[in-house]
């Protein structure tokens, strides 16, 4: 009888371990799928940058260092693989794009240029899609982290080699500061 109870406990533990392992695999795959959504939007944004640079290049007074900077940052961001490094690189790209739009404010002809306006509109759309993809990814990271850090599933996670996952936070090139209101 004692042997039967022991065998039942071992079988229950084995079944629970397999189910928990499968749940961890599911969460990891959801995270990968969510990351691919972010990656698609980042590639769309990176593909838009050369067109944006070409659109503003025709303005002779436009700061060439700004254009060179955004091009170099785009190349660096494309070469990065780690999520933390990717976030840092993409934040730098966002800052460079913001500087292009800030400098463009001084050029009324450029602000009225149809191709520049179309590129800006496309960038806004891409950044909206990127924000949605980022939220989905961060939600899957949250669920995965809860599973890998909660007891008793953390035991299966640590034994099976499931590691920490990083959230993805970036600034958006089209994000504007909220105006200050002083009363």
C-alpha cells in the first residue's frame, strides 16, 4: 500500500513536471512570435529611413551630420541581436529621427513637401504598429516571467534551463513632449 502511494506521488509529480515544461515551452514560443512582430515593424522603419534621408538631402542647408548620424545608427541597429542592445540602438535611431523632424521645422518648403509628408505619415503608422507589437511582446514576457519565477513552476524552469526574458522598451520618433501648463 505504501509502495502504491509512493508510485502515485511519483507519477503525479512526473505528470505535473511534463505539463509545466510544456507550458514553459508554449510561453517561450509565444514570446518568439511576439518578438517577430516587433522585428517586422523595426525593419519597416529601417527601410523607411533611406527614403527619409533622400527626401531631406535636397535641402542644401539641411545638416548633413544629422543625416549621416541617422544612417549610421540605422546600420548599427540592424546589426544588433540582443534585446537590451536592440532597445538601446533603436532608441538612438528614434532620437536621430526626432532630430530630423525638429530640424525640418525650420524648412517650410520641406514641411510642405508631399514625399516628406508621406514618409512622415508612414513613420507614424509604423510606430503605431510597433507600439502594439511591443505591448503584445511585453505581455508575453510578463506571463513567461511569472511562470519561470513562481513556485513551484520555477523549479521546472531552472532545471530545464529557462532563463530570464527582457522587456522591450523604446522611444518613438514621432512621440512629442506633452506641453507644460503653468498656472
